[in-house]
């Protein structure tokens, strides 16, 4: 996600946060800014002008610079404005037994979504009335989209706890060599690299 755009990526797919521009002339591709890297991008996507938009799987072409277009799996979601951040709503990844989301509920917050890669954990979350419990892997673009849309594309607080199994004496003690570690390290990079802010 939010990789810097380069000519070698021609013909691939790109996902990231885009500031849609205002194509006032009404012809040709519109131009916007890929926010993670400040790159100017042209696009043939039907986007509301002057808004932040999360782009998933746009086809990337290169003609005097990057050009985004629709592919078979392209989706885009308008991000609510800076004034519309919902601090009382949380989404949780690497949720494990859902302790963070459940604790947030006791603090009066609304837990809109929780994602874990383990189906048994998600079943536990659902049994305990955890809203929006999803089986998924935040390393996969399609699962990030599902998490983004669950409970609506709100700008809210993202909770992410590190998985204890790789570090636990009752686990396999393989540390960052197991999938659970990357499920934590990936979202921990989002705020700095992509300025996504959910």
C-alpha cells in the first residue's frame, strides 16, 4: 500500500491514499496527489473533486508520469473530512480475544469492527457479541478493504495489539519469523507511511 509510484510499476496495481484534484476543464484525466509521497498522479477514476480517497487496486499506467485507471477489482472509498473524525469509534486488528475492543466498550466507545486471521478467535468474538468480527489478514489488500468498510468508512481510532504467541513460552518462540508478527507490524506502519487514518 502507498508505494512510491515509478515507471517500473507500469501495468501493475496500486493502492493508497489520494487527494483528488479539481478537473475544472472537464476533459482529459484529472490530477491528484498521492499523499504518502506527495507525488502528482493523473487518474481516470470517477472521484469527487477536492476529497481524500482511499484507492484499492487501481491499474497503474505510465505516460509522462503515473496514471491510475479502473481494473477488474478497483474500489475507491471517500474518506470523511478532517472535521468528521469519530473519536468514540474504534476498529481493531490483530484482535486476538478482543480484549481491546471489549475494554473500549466498557469505556463507552463503539467497537465497529475487529479482524483476526484465526477463524476460532473470530467465532469467539461473535459469540461475545463483538460487532463486525472478520476473519482476515491485514497484509492483504482485499481484507484491508473489508475492514475499512465494516461499520462504514469512518475516520476513527485503530487499535492493534501485538500477538503474543510468537513470543510466549507456550507458543513457538519464533518471534518475527511467523505470520502473526507481520500482522502487527503492517498496521503499526500505517499512520507514518500512508497517513491513512482509517
